[in-house]
């Protein structure tokens, strides 16, 4: 389509890029092939028969990112506010179906006022077709949504089904609300952030996985994410891991280890451990601002993509709560769907107790995490760093849930609970009768830890496979992945499980 048909300056006046400029930022140079450029609405109601559009508000086609095929659609807000009518919906549905048929990722660039009211039920039908195809594509091809404008009403549920959502500060907002409120958000000076801005969705709702300051930075990072992902679910895992003299190009050094507190009551940033173990500068964190007590993301080991889940002791001591359980569960299922091995770093004191968490359904949310790990069939390697207590120890990819290898640092503590809590329960009367309860408490804590918490106890019973030196972690994980290169665990035949949503 000729660029003369695009009202690019109208978008620039709003501080936004145009639909075609966004496609050009996303794709490799000169790789885009548009389809459906001549499609027009066929609505005759409310004067629409007299409204001639340059095209029906969405640019669709194929191209390449990092030399690999992708499908893309980009809504144009300058054409009737990017609203979705029947033909607009059919164009998106067609590119989705073509992506499924050709087994390549689909990227949707959303900038729309929602359903085109003039077309009534036909606009709603368009959404229904898109939702169905998003669902069919789920776990089959990677799906990425980029929100670079309003995404209102029914439009939010297509991104909601996809694997990852990107947003841009100031210009992106997602909300489910009525048309009058949508109009106020779009055309009046009210607080967009309160109605679903990037900060709210990245930090509070968890809807947004990536948030950036500019469109240019956003599209650059979409390209980065795609570099970690396969084209479709059935692309074989990279089985080329070999142990050569260069395997330790990024190791957890003794100096780095000295920065990690041995005292389980002192926090540290688990991302320092992740960065020291994966290939240099390869960790790509997901949902960084949401449920910060758990870190998830993609990394590389010898250039092979892995998924990483890790407790973050800097926030809430790394406990598991409702949001952290949800955050991890969906990521684990994504990795499993696309044959990405999982590496889990454990330092968890338990599930977060309290009335509020019980009201929010910590039982239901925590069960999602158990379910996600237990049903996954990809290679699973677990490293216990320090605490691994109670039900949270089970939930963080223990051998009981199907981990292929479980290793522990010598600082690992695997137990029902920490020594302090256990001693307070087991020796309640002795402590009450003691003339020096503090000294007795310290003595009993050491005795309990030596007897029940030392990782040797777990190793002797086979609960962990080996106690390892921290600086050997990268090498040992690489060897484990090498052993699991051809893992092919076939689940029992059934229609599907029933994850506790």
C-alpha cells in the first residue's frame, strides 16, 4: 500500500507512531509483505455508506524478525479510531489463521477505540472469531501483543489470551468499561493511568509483562524476546550442548559467593546469582514489576534458551503468595508448551500466611503452581540455595513434582519449617521453664538444624541428588541439560487436566 494512504502526521501529533511505522520498527528491513490492503467495510447504516475509508483500519501481513518468519497486524487509529468492524475483524482473523497454518509467531499491535458501534453485532462477531483463533494458537505458536494506544472493552481479551503483553508509558492503556468512559479517556484530559495505564498493569494487575518508556525501545525488546522463542511448539530443543573447555565462560566466583549471606535471615538479590550462571548478559526478565517476591525470565546456557524461576529474598523474604503463584504458573506452562527447559532457584520460607491471602484464595492460587510444575514434561533442574521450607519447598519444583535433578548448595535448608519456628513448637515448655531462654533457644536451634535441616539429610534419603559447590553451579546445570537433551516424557492419554483457575 502506498504510504500516501496513511495519515502519519495525525498520529505524530498525538505523540505516537503510525501503524506502518510500527511494523517497520518491528520487522527486518524490506521484509514486510502486506495482504488485504484493499479490504473495505460494507456497512450502510448511520451514514457509513457515504464514508469512504482508505482501508479498513488495520494493516496485516508477513515479514521477518531476526531472519525468521512472523505474522503481524497493526491497527491504525487514524482510520475511525482503529475501531474493529466486520472486515477489520476478518483481516485479523485471516492473518491469525495463516500464522497457525504456517507455524510462525503472531504479533498484534493494538491501537483501537474498541468495537465499531455503527456495525453492531458484526463487530462483536469479529472479536469472537479472533478470540477463538487466539485460543487455538495458544501453546502452538508464540503470540505477542503490543499495546500502543487504547485497548478498550472487548479488545482487551485478545491480548489477555496471548503469551506476552508489551505496553508503553503515557500512550498505552487497557480497560474493560463502557463507551462513555472510553470516550472520556480518549478525548478528555482525565487520569488514563487510573483506567489501565502501563504502570498499573505492569505492577498491580500483572496484565502487562513488559513496560517501556518509548515505542522505539518497546519494539526493540519485542525483537529481543523473539530471539529466545521457537517458531512453534514442535521445533526440537537445541541438542547441541557439549562440554568443552569454554563451558565456564560465566561462573559464580568465590568473590561473588562471598556477597551472598549465609545467614538465612539476611536477604540478597537472586538476580545476581542468575546473571552469574547464565551466558553473559542473556537474562531477559519477564513481569519485573509484578509480584517482585518471585523472579521469572528467559536466559541462555551455551546459547540454548532456558526458563528461569527464582525466589527473590529481597521482597517479602521470597515467600510465595497469590500473585507470585500466578506469575510463575503461567510462565512455567508457556515454557513447557514450547519445549523450553526450566531451571528453578529455591530460597523460600513458605507460603505467605494471613487472613488476606486466605481470602484471596492462596490455596487455589498456590495449587496452580503445583499443577504447572507437575504437568510439565520439559527438562527440569532445581537448585536449592538456602531455605526450602514446608509446602513451598514442594511447590518450587521439588523432585516430588517431577524435577529431573535437584541439587543443593551446602547452605541449603530443607525442612518443614525453620529451626526457630520448630524449636518454639517442640520445646515450648522447656523454654518457658528455662532461666535463660535465649541461650537455650540458640542451643536448641543449632541442634535442630544439625539434625533436620542440614542438606546431607535430604541427600541421604535421595530427596536431593547432590550437594554442590556454588561456583560449580553453571557447569553442573550444563551437564544436567546435556544428559536431558533427549528427554521425551509422554503423559498419560486424556483430553486435558483441570488446572485450578
